[in-house]
């Protein structure tokens, strides 16, 4: 069964450092998403990406965040200068068309120290 | 704006008890509705979905949900829970084809063996 894969599974970084979280969506999917879940809290939408551009973003997705699909298979989330409050589980998701459910990756646990 | 409300933050049941988790949504147009489950330490997995047709949808592991349009509700049910159902359950809504999925705050289900 096809699946969304994310790497790394856990990343520890110092405050102020840049991190790149990587995702490989399901190969024939067209819509890509990043969500985050702070420990014990709800799953929050960050950004959606379609046709090589951001289609929607939340207020959380400020100038410190960026997304890219550099090579047609990977989908990355970059945080330019991490803050303690960026510590969370980050989930990548993809859908084939707008009318199907989103398939989620296993997540990357980001710990900012 | 889209929103999802889950009324129960934490539900504790004994094995074999019946389960109903409440979910109400707010959205002005046609919606797609989902229940996702997150087992401890794992990623989000789809339990069931409603796009159209029969408002009573059946999902995996004996779960079902009923879409009641007049009440803007999509409650999750299971007639007899098992210890292995211990998890966090998220109701989610999606509007137009390219829009994001919005999650409720989640309900933690604990099953006493």
C-alpha cells in the first residue's frame, strides 16, 4: 500500500538554527500539506501546496517557514530560525484529488533546545 | 470559517461498553467529513469518511459514524470497544476540493481492561 514517508523521525536542534523536514508524498498525488501537533494539543494546519505553489497557509506559517517541492518527489518544510515553541510533531499529508482523504506520514518530532 | 468541535476531551470506558464521540462542525457549503485515529506514538490513520450518499458510514475496526446535516454533526460510534481502541480520535472537515482539512481538538479514549 502506498504511503507518505517522512524523514527524519526525530530531530533535535538548537534555537536559532535552520531545519528542513522532508516528506515523500504518494507518487500520483497532487495536493500536499504540512500540519503540526504540539504535544497534547490539536493537529493544526500549516500550509497546502498545489501545482508548485502555496494554495493556502495559516497564521502560524509566517516568514520563518517555507515549503518547496525541489525535485518532483520530495516536499520539504523549512524553518529558518527555530524557536522553542516550534517544538512539535510535524505531519506531512497528500491527497490525490481534492475529493479524497488525506494520507498522513508518520511525522517528524522536532525538539528545539 | 470552518471549525470542528469535539465535546469530549477524555472518555474512559470499560471493555465491551458502547462508544459515542460527539463532533459538530461549522461550514457554509458542502463538506467532506472524516474521523482519524492516532494510536499512542503513531501517525494519523483514517477510520472513516463521508463524502456523499448514505449518511451512515462504516469504517475500519467496527467503527461507524452518522452524518446528520440538520444538526451539523458527525458522531462516531462503536457498539463494543476493546482495549486496543485506546487512542486519540480526531474529527475533521474539509470543504472545497483544494481546501485544507480542519481538525477538532481530539478526544482521548481510554479503555479499562
